C-alpha cells in the first residue's frame, strides 16, 4: 500500500527536480549571452566597473559607434562569403549525397571516410601552404578566396548530413517515380528534393553558422578589402584599450543575422532534425 501511495509523489518529485536542474543548466549556458546583450547597452565606464553594474540607463551609443566605424563593409563581405559558399556547398553536396545513398558508388565507406577525414586536419597545419598559393595567385585579401575555402570547409559535413536525409526516403517512392517514367534529374528535382527540403534547410543553416563565424582564414588571408565580421569584432580591441561595451554591441549585431536565419527556417529545421523519427 505504501508503494502505491508514494510512487506517484516520488515520481512527480523526481520530475520536478530534473526539470529544475535542466532549467539551471539552460540558464547557466544562456547567461553569458544575456550578459553580453546587457553590456551592449551600457556606457564603457559601467561595462568595466567592479563590482558589475546591474542597474543602469540603457543607451544606444555603442551601436552607433559600431555602425559609424564602417561595419557595413565587413557585414557585406561576410554575407557574400557565407551566402555564395553555402549555395556552392548545396549544389555540390546534393548530387554527392544522392550518389552515396540512393545510388551508392563502389567503396562508399572509403569515400565517406575521405570526406570526413578532411575535417580532422587542423586548420593551422594548412594555413602556410594556402597562404603561399594565394600569394602566388595574387588572391590574398580577396573575398572569393574565402568563398572557395568556406566551400571546401563545409562540404564534407554537408555531404554526411544530407546523405542521412536521403537514406530516410522509402525505396517505394523511387520505384513509383521509375514506373511513371521519370528520369534521374526529374526524380531528383521533382521527387527527392521536396522530400528532403527540411534536411537541406538544416544543412544550409549549419553551413551558414560555420562560415559566418569563421575567423582563422579571414584573419590570415585578408587585410582590409575582404575582412569579415569576426575581424571587425576583434578590431574593437585597440592599443588604447579594450572597449568592452562596444565589443559586446558588435558581437550582438554580428549574432543577429544567424539568429534571424534560424528563426525564419525554424519550421523546416524542426522537420529536418526529426526526419525518420516517425514512419
């Protein structure tokens, strides 16, 4: 009888405790972002005060300073490098994922391992030869150099992701398309792509995040003409000192495009991340 009486309350207590712990972890991870957003609306003396200032009058001075510092050029460069490289990744990655899933080539596991092995090489190990080649080709400080590198950087993970989405497509769908007389391109364009569109959206967002946040290539291969948003954020740390509030304002503005892209594609992302969960 005691087991019957206390099992329900015990389970509810455990559930409430786990929920509380989860919320604490979530708030712990989110707190730095919240603190950055708060600091962006402070004055520099309030941002650098010790102990920290929790109550202050919000101001937009830091955002004006960021916009007046020519951030539009850096945002434009990042938008070009991110947008074009993501499109190229999808153009190259979709046929590759199709070939490795629905129409597998010989030694498919070796091909997949080769793709993913390129992500195991540290970027610092290849920056010198890339810099030398770019210098000889006279494409240093060129936005299209970053486009090529970001495409190569994101293509392996995109192929792996999209391959998993293609594998979730039932074979009966392909058989029906073949019976109806649809060729390879028509099947891919009219049947497969609409079905894996959520997965492609999820893959595209991952590529956007990686390309938008990339710092090492941009730092070493650009100067002024092709510098991206991460380089602009670093420029707030000058010889005169660290402008903490301005740094937070620049970082907050730099985060908005990715947040906006994720918000716009959230329905597709939820479907893409849950593909195959329910048959």
